[in-house]
C-alpha cells in the first residue's frame, strides 16, 4: 500500500513539473532603478532591500507568465516603482508608513512574444491600486510586496484574460 501511495505521489509531482516545463516564461529588466520614485526600506540596507523587492517581483511575474500559452515569453521593462506606503523619519529611525494616500504604483512596458519571436501584444503600463487598503482578503498579507503583487495580479488578469490557461 505504501508503494502505491509513493508511486502516485511521484507521478503527481512529475506531472506538475512537466506542465511548468512547457509554460510561458518572463524576462524582467529594471531600467534606471536609481531614479525610481520610492523603493526605500526605511531602516535597513537599501541595496539588499531593493534586490529583495526585485527578486520577489521577478518571481511573481514568472508565476503570472506561467499561466500564458506554451512557448510565449513576457518581456517586461520596469521604469518606475513606488511601493505602497512612504518612509518617514521617526526619531532616529526611518519607518515605512502604510496609508491610503500612498498607493502602490509601477510604470513598465511589456512585449508578449510567441516562440518564433512574433509579437502577440505590447503596451506601456502605469499600474496603480488606489483602493489597495480596502481589499479585506489580501492573499499576500504576509508578503513584503503584497500590495504590489495584488496590483500586478489585477493588471495581468485584465490584460491577458483571453490568453490565461486555467488549471
């Protein structure tokens, strides 16, 4: 019985990996990141915070792109980031304050290409989520860039709704 359960588990796992092997991919470029509106950690190392933010968002773009048809590539060129909240001086420390008046924003362009390099879709985007604090079911509530991920989810679903492959 244990062997059967193990075999079923291995088969299921391998099927999950196979479906992702043929999924669409993403490429993210961070253009002139030193000029971004707000990517300040408050207290902490700016470069490690920035790298962590970039890494988290790149992984999220890859997760979103994986729902597109096989062989497609989503190329994203980010030109500005304004994280939810704002940094304020609090005595000797800077802190990030999250309020409705500081919504997440991101400016980028994208090109969605087929495997042969032909362009499926392209656009310039100024994404923002003015109601980011009123969403009571934030699925990224414990994520350092959760508000930004939710904003990107909404943009992606609205932009690629006819192309998204539902599993």
